[in-house]
C-alpha cells in the first residue's frame, strides 16, 4: 500500500467517524444511544419477514447475547420495544418495536437520511477511488 492509498484510507475513515459522531449527537438529542437507534433500525428492517428474537438482534448488531438482553431491557424502560414469548419456540423471546419506538425511529432515520445525502458526495468519491485502485491492481 502506497502513501496515497493510506491517505485515502485515512480520509475515508475520518468521514465515517464524522458521520458516526453526527449519529451520536442526533441520538443523544432524542435521549437515546446509537445502539438504541441501530436496534430500532434492525427491528423495523426485519419487519414481518421473521420475528426478531433477542438472539437474532444480537447477531444483527454484532453484539453478545447478554449485551442484547441489557439493550432490550433499556429499550423497554424507554418504551421503545416490548418483549413477548415466541409462538414458534417457547424458549425464545421476540422483540417488537412499539409505537413510541417507531416515532423515535422515524425522527432519527429522517435526520440520518438528510445527513447521509449531505455527505454522499464524499463517500462516493472514496468509493470511486477504491474501485479505481482495485481495477489498477487487476
């Protein structure tokens, strides 16, 4: 890897971190963490395709099961999500987004979408540079 590629990688990492920082601030302004927001996104994105168990939520968020249990506990205390026993497997618990959770998600997703549209040109530039570098290596 040459110096220019390292600079491009550092620049991309900086832009990613900047977007993540935006996300932290937007979530905090709503009284939530980015993990709450990511969990709400995962629950909503799964939709009706399959019930989201605590185990599946842990997989989707790349966290340990016990961390997902704590996250769901906190989400329930904020009224964002609710647990119910799984009808398919009595050993599992299904996590569902509540009306309050949907409302919070809508606000945060709108804000994130606006920010992503704002920073999209920088990300597209990085992707173009990375694709070009990949083509040169072939």
